[in-house]
């Protein structure tokens, strides 16, 4: 039985999505993971492992943009 690329990626995602990156704080939300620079340290932040709801992508992206603007 072979593993499809989709199955392989899903296994990778499940294995890695809740691991914090060095130097970042991990925020686990139902539809994505935020890796944010610690408060007061400056630096960039990033989103990964997103599973945006169909038809809600724009609203969810805007929500994240506003979140980072407030920081």
C-alpha cells in the first residue's frame, strides 16, 4: 500500500503543527497556527498550517492582518 502525497502531507502537518519554532511563541487556533515574536523583542511573526473555511478565506485573512496590526 503506497502513501499518496496528500496523505504524506497530512501526516507531516499533524506531526509538526503544534511544535513551536525557536524564538517564537506558538498560538494554536482552530484553523491555523501563529508563530509570534515574544512581546517586547520585536521581530517578524508568521502563520502556518492554515485550514481556512471555504468561502471565509478573505474574512479570516483580514482577521489575521488586523491581529498583527494591533500588536
